């Protein structure tokens, strides 16, 4: 699977400007790419004022993603603020090249920033099947909670989209590697750059780690699109040789 990780600064609470900036980067990606990964809340930054910028599942950003996915024949994923029945969700959407959508609502809301006070938590883990790969998408703070990401579904690829600040970037790097090793899964982290309106600085460190914890794409600190290709045969052979997952503890999520 050929992946493109999009790392860039986000304009605070300005979906239109962010869509324009992201589309410029997507237009420069060569054909043949299978999946484009955007950061968490890629239209707004990590705002706790969802009433200002929330969209529906029929809104401009979703339609824009569907249009791009169809035109480029590529899947696109990232999270944005969605409102449904008066509730706000930090929702990751995975848009297939056909325009079909699967979604995941952030399970672990970031209490330190008050996210739990304005957003509604998701309840279900999601595994998406795409081009023969099983993909588990998660969002930012989910990275700190290994039980929820435990690979009981035999997924192949774990994705974290984030707004993870510079002050805790060492935890980001360390935990991405840990999740890859313990789940024997390729693991992607896509973070943003820049300074937001809360004066938090973001230094990126978008990266790809393989199923043994080795870097495929080292943590990146500049704006850009970072491309790599993942080898499922290598993953399968390594799991066959080192079948650690068969010995894992099983947990029942309540």
C-alpha cells in the first residue's frame, strides 16, 4: 500500500483556508497513491468552540473529501468536528475512492483541554478493510491507552491522527513505537505544525513505524507530504515467524 502523510500548519477555525492549503498538497501527490492521511481536526485546529465551526456529514468538507477521493482515485482520512442531533464529535472519516465513507468517533477525549466537556465520546473501535488491508484508525489521545488499540482483530495498519504539542512530543514518538511493537502492526502518526490560538506549538513528527518498531519514515519536522509503501507480505511473514500476538492477554471492553 502506498501512503502519503500530509503535515502542515492549520489556520485556526478556518475550514475554507485549510481545505485550500490541503488541496494544493493533494494535487501535487502522484497518481498511484492508495491512501492520504491528514491530521486531527484538519479544518480547524484543536478548538474547544465546536459551535463556531462544526459541520454535518453532508457539509462542505465531507463533500470536498468525496470529490477529491473520486477525482484522484485515492482514499483520504483525517478527523474534523461533526455535529449530529445537537452533539459534537471529533470524528475521523475514511473516504474511499468511490466516495463511500466509514467513520470513527474519538474514544478518549482529552480532559486536560476540556474536550470531554464539549464533545461526545465514541463508543466503538473500528477496523476498515481497504485493498486487502485491515486498518484501525484512532485519534491523538487514544495513543495513551493501549488496551483500546489491542490487536485482537488481526489488523495490519494502525493510524493515529493528532494535534500533539511540542511539550509532549517525546511521548508521541515513544508511544507510536510501542503501539507498533505490541500490536505487530505498521503504525502511522500524522501530526500538525505551527502555533494555535491557545499558543500551543506543534512540531509535527509525522512518521511511520513498522511491526517491529523500526522507522519506515523518520519523524518529520517540516511542512510537506511524506510518501512510503508498505509491504504486507513482509508483515505476514514476520508474524508467522514471530507469532507474539497469539500469546497476548485478551480484554473485554466495557
